[in-house]
C-alpha cells in the first residue's frame, strides 16, 4: 500500500502531526493545519488503510518519512484513538499527544451518544440519520459517497453547538475505511482491548473537549486517569465536536493548542501548565 504524501504547512521542522477522524475523513483537519502552520511546521497525513493495525503502520511510516520526530500527535475523534495507538506502539516517535473530541474509550459511555444526537435533530432528520447509518454499516450499495455526504451533514448538525456560518471543509470520506476500521475499533472498545492498549502510553496527554460534544468527556478522562497517564484536561464551554468551527470556543481552542505546541518546543525547559477552562 502506497499512502498519499501528506500535506505540509509552515516551515520545517514539521514536528506537529494532525490525525484526521472518520475513520476515513481525509483532509478534515485542513482548517486547523492552515492556522497552526503560520507559527510552526505541520504535517497533515491522510490515512487510507482499511484496518486499525494498517492505519497504525501507515501513520508510523508517514511520521518517519515526512516529519521530524519526536512529534506532537494531534488527533481528532477517531484520530485521537489512532494517535494513542501509535504513541503506545512507537514511544520514540511521539513527544506528546493531544486528543480533540475523542470518542469515549468505554462502551457504556459510547451508548449515550445516539441519545444525545437524537435530541438535537428533528424526528425526520433522526430517521434519515438512522437509516443512512444502517445502510452504510453494510458492504455494497450504490451512491455510498452521496450517502456519506448527507450523513456527514446530519452529524455536523447533531454534533455542533453554534458553528460559524462559513463554508465548511469536510473530509474526503472513504466508505470502506469508515465501515471496516469503524467496526474493528468499536469491537476493540467493547472487548476492552482499546483501553488495555492505550493505558500503556507514556507520553503526556492533553484532552481538549467541548462541553456540548455528544461524545461524553467522562468516557475519555476517567479511564485515562484511572490508568495513571500523565493527563491534563481542557474543557471548552459552549462547544461541540469540532472546536475550530465553533463561534464561542474557536479562539480559546487555538490559544490552548498553540500554547501546548509552544510548550512542546521548549523540550529542555520548564513545562508550563495549561489551566482548564
């Protein structure tokens, strides 16, 4: 498998690596990469592998070939899990990890996500959302790209608090990766394998999470704290799943992220704590 070369922003060294969600939403972090690239070197790799292990190997190769390790891995949604898996598998490549809008690591917390999303959609929208989710969970079928686009629109509506009214940049969704990697990752969470793996991460971890994100923050913070990770948490008020689009949280989000990257660049100096909000 030959991966597409990552997008690069800013000047070398490229020591910040953004990991998109989905699974399969390649390019979805471009708005974040463009802004961060004004102050540091940023890599935006696109994952194309259709298994969890394949995406770990793929991202590892991309880091080694295109970036300047050790890097700061900044993962969004599914990408937060992938960042943790790579940090555990290859600690020599990862200085620290930032989890943005991470999915919960425990199945019981994930079970609350549909209820939270349903509360933000009309009955007709929820029926359409559920129907599209069922169809896309099965292989085959026509117009899958169109269905994924519509599901993405409904998901954004359900996952946002007050998004800014600018043209949105969505990832180039891969239906095969979404179905296969998504199902495998969900089983890893259900069986406990995911948590058993990520609790071995030794790099410092920063959780950045919107208080209005349907993905419950307790399902991320509680298990990681219980595992004894070097963990800090920033809660963004009036913020949904994608902080860079949120009217009330956007400025704070980028301020926190820039401060974390600045701290990472002071590798041999004192570490400055980030106060939770």
